[in-house]
C-alpha cells in the first residue's frame, strides 16, 4: 500500500500544464502545472522541517479552497506531519478547542487579518503562516526559504517521500460538532489511499486523463478531500470555484463531472425557476411546468412503468421547448453524470435533473470512513438508494437497523477519546445511521439513529426524510423539523426570500423578519409544506409551520460548516416560536 507522499509524487511528476485551475478575475483562470505543484509542496515540506517540526506533529489548514491550500497540505504530508484541515468559517471557540486537542504546532491561514482575529480569540493558537501577506510569516517567504533548502540538498526531498508507514496518521479531521463537541477523526495513509482508489475505481470509472472537473465543496470536508486525491489520481484538470461563482464557472469550465451536496442541487433548480420567473411572461409558467413533467416522466421510466400517452406527449413538448436547453444554459452539456453525498438527496430532485438529461449518482459515507462507503454507479443507478458498497468495504445491518462498516477506509479511532471508540467486538464501525440492504446489495438510509423523533403518539419520524421532502418546494430555503415528545411534527422554515419577494411584490428594503410576520406568506408556505409532505405517512405529514425571521447561518452557530443544522442549538434558540406553533390557536 502506498503512502500519500508516494502516491502524490508519482502522479505530480507526470508533466501536465493545466493540472490545477484557480479563478483569476471575472472570467480568467490561472493554472498551475503538476510539476510546479510538486516543487511548491517540496519547498513547503523543507521549510516545515527547518522550522523545527518533526514527523507526526500537527499542522492546521484554515482557509477557503485555493491552490495554496493544496500546496500547503501536500507539503505537510511530504514533511511527515499530520494535516488538520479546518473550515475557514468555523466558530472561534471550536477552533481553539481543535488547536488544544490536536496540539497544533503551526497553522496556515489566508490573511494577516485572520491571524489577528484568531490570535485574539484563541489562547491555544500556534504560529501562523498566511497566504496573502508579506514577510517571514508569509507563504511566499516561507516557501522561498524551503526552496533554497531543497535546491541546496536535492536528495533531501527524496528522503521525505521514500517508504513510510501506511498505517501512520496522515489527517486529523474534526467532526462538525452538530451533536456536541467536535471529535478528532484519525485517518491514516492507508485509509485515504485505499478509499481514493476504491471509490474512484468504482464510481468514476468513466473519468479520463485531461477531463475538466470543478471543485466547489471545501477541501476541509472529507468528501472533497477524497475528490481532490481521486481527481489527481485520474489526471483530471481540476478547477477551483466558490459557491458564489458556481453558475458562472459551470459555463466556463463545462465539467465532465462534479460532486455536490444535495443543497447545491436544490439551489440550482431554484435558480432555474427564479430566473424564469424574473423574465416573466410565458416562460415564468413554462419552465416550472416542464421541470415537473420531466420529473414525472422519469419516475415512470426508472420504476419501469409505461408513461401514459398524455405524459409522453407532454414530455416531448417540455423537452423541445425547455428541457433540452437547460444543460447548455447551465454549462453542463458535456457532463456525463454528477455525484451527490453528505446528506440525503430527495428522489424528486434527482429525477428532475434526470428529466433534462443529467443522472445524479448518490453515495454514502462519513468522515470516519474516509469517507465513501457506497455509491450508485453511472448506468446502474437505483434512485432513492445510496448504491452498493465499494470494493473492499463490508456493510452489514445490526439487529436494531444500525449500519455497520468494516474495511481499509475505516478510521484508526477518535483522538484522545479512548473510551468512546464506536466499534463492535468484531471490528465493525458503528455509523449511527439506520438503513437496510436490498436483495441486490443496494444500501438504503432511513435516518440518523440518534435523531429519530418519537412523537407523543409513539410514532418514530425521521426528520431528514421529512425535510428532504419539504425542500422539493422552490419556495423553501431552509427547513428544520421538530416533534420529539410533541403530538405531531412541525417545521421551522426560512423561505426562499427572493421568490417570496417577487411573488408577493415585497420591496427589497423590507427585512426577512418583517416578511415572516405576514399571515399571507405564512399560509402560502404552510400550503407548500403540506403539499410536499402529502405523499408521506400520515404521522410524518407537516400541517403546521413557523417562519424563521432570517436564514440560519454558520456565523451564528446554527449550521455546521457543511451546512447541516445544529438541531439542539436551533431548537433552543427558537423555543418560543416552536411553542407558538403548537398552540391550539395556531391552526391545523
């Protein structure tokens, strides 16, 4: 089994001029060659060692995606140190906890302002190297010193990348803390290399050298971290974008494939509808109608039911007038398929994309499994499932429905939590997720074991299942389902404010908190929620809602950096709103 330095050296030594692209200005891309990336990583590795860091010591990365992030991480790994990837948006108290728990010796950040902000709030802050500053503690100066050292002793870098222990710790990545204190997940070289090989060999078998791909999820997320390694392994042309530029960069790059979280797919559909409504006229009605027809037609196809003559005729019209034009308009005309993971993707969202010709292959994984456990393969998709387990990964279902996983991708354990290791006696990782395997080996996820709601009527409700159904509505931006110990489930909703403003002719200067108090808006969203949960079991249906006064945010501690709702915090913060929705006078 290779170590990460061995894998990266092997791949980056092969000259590729446009290996890594980074946005430069409105429509330009700045490219870094594979060999230049290797040179940069070697220089950073030498500089780290010359700074007194020894193999095995922890170095944090606190930054948005950029080529500097890639060079820094590869340098950390080449130096034999351990990467601690951290979201740039992480709350400072959690960041300080990570500094202390990981015993971090050095951290890479983006700016001098980040250094000042973090140092002021974090007593355990280490030394910093900033990407966008000058001087000795800038990446430019740090890297230049390392380059001089590498040039003076060329054999030195070779000694860093030769051999090594595949079972040594490579990455210490902390969970998002949605259910409490973040936990340090210990991932070894074996974990990461094995999962990269197995997941890409199984799920991305159609990817070829030189194919353009777009990266939007944070590299600090294990999902995109694995994608980065896999794209390098396949010699793809990686383009780094940010969420605000996603639609522009899709059209610029026209990627072969991408990996998203479900929320991004939902936002893309909402943007298509919002743009149509903004143009007004026939298009405002035609586009939502066509998307719905495409979804219904594809539901018949994947369920092996013959569409009615009326549906076939409608689909033909919808395809000619709207659906055939969406992929070129979005810049996904040469995409073969996209991947979805990290959270449940509603079947209707996947079928809507399939309606305009783009299959979405949903997968499943966790930080603790490096991350991929299973994935649907292109041409073998079973919609609603998360696919079959990838090679080398074993999955079985415990007596209570919990999903258990064993394989070379499973973490070494939680750092500093020797008494809290979630393994069975025979070595299976206990995921905390509930699901089942069907007769063909496809895995189906029900919900998080610890997040199931038990209503006052004794019924168990999976909140993510209900939330996923509600988010099919283009008028719903964020949703949070509550109901533990209550007579029935309710939903707290942050609407898609732009669509609500447009449809209710609300001026842009009216704040969301004021819009949320409007009875007509609340009733409209209530009907949307009721309509989109009507196909669920009676005890899962949502008939009462509360409108949040604003979007939930990472900065306010309500969302994790991966956009997962921190349920305890939100329920506590909006306790009065929850109580008011359950009042008898709130309606049915």
